[in-house]
């Protein structure tokens, strides 16, 4: 009888752990996938060198679409470029990086803007 209780407690523990971990792993995997898609797009299609890109980070946002990537270029560290990487990869917007305040950007001020 005691072995049956132990088996059920193990099964229940595994079930609870998988219910908790599955969404976390899903989000982390998609953030990584979106960052890699955007990096590949920038290198292969836009012909940037990897050393020109400071960072590409996958983001899980609160609005739709839930996943996107934020890119910062080394020659423009104060600007974040937001890319959607669902079917096609498009640059959605650019904005001043979080730490910099009081700066307003115009299209003519940004180097890596991709007009649609």
C-alpha cells in the first residue's frame, strides 16, 4: 500500500512540475528562436556583419504579437530596433533605449531604419 502511495505522489509531482515548466520552456524557446531568426535576417539578407550588431534579444511582450526581437547596433547603442519575425521579418519600430531619456528620434536620425 505504501508503494502505491509513493508511486502516485511521484506521478503527481511530475505532472505538477510539467504543468509549471511547459509554459516557461515555451516562452524561453520562442524568445531564442525569434532572436536567431532576426540575426539570420540581418546577416544573410541585410548583409550586416555580426560584429556590427551589439545584441539581438527575443522578447515576450504583453501585446500582440506576443514575441518579437529587439536589436541594438554597435554604432547606434542608444537606439533599439524592434523586429517582428513571424512569417516575414519586418522592422516594426525604433525607439530610444531604456536607459537614455530626454532624446527624441526622427527617421533622419537613425542609421538602420528600414522603410516599408
